[in-house]
C-alpha cells in the first residue's frame, strides 16, 4: 500500500539537479511573496497559495504578473501614512 514511496536511488542522476533547482526557485518565490509589500494582504495570500499549489506554473505566473504588484522602496512607506 505504498503508492507514493519514492527514494533518491530511484530518481535518474540527471533529474536530481533539475528537481533541486526547481525546489530552490520555488522556495525563493515563496520567501519573496512573504517578505514583499503588496497593496493588501489578500493579494499576498492569493499569490502565496497560487505558488504553493501550482509549483512551477505558479512561480512563472508570479514572475510574469505578481512582481508588478509588489511595492518597493519609499513608495510603500508613503502609502502607509
């Protein structure tokens, strides 16, 4: 009954670096979303769930559209006052 049992010895050698790179990029995207200043918290939560659930397509969507919604530098400070 172990349908999801997979060990590193069963993964081909050329695929392991690719999977590691995907994991790193996915983690960086989640950290960027968590640390970013969005217009509201709902947008942040939506992007977090999109990247978390869709993995690679979610990261691509965030890079193409989501990065535009993050406020950088003094603009974020000025909007809070």
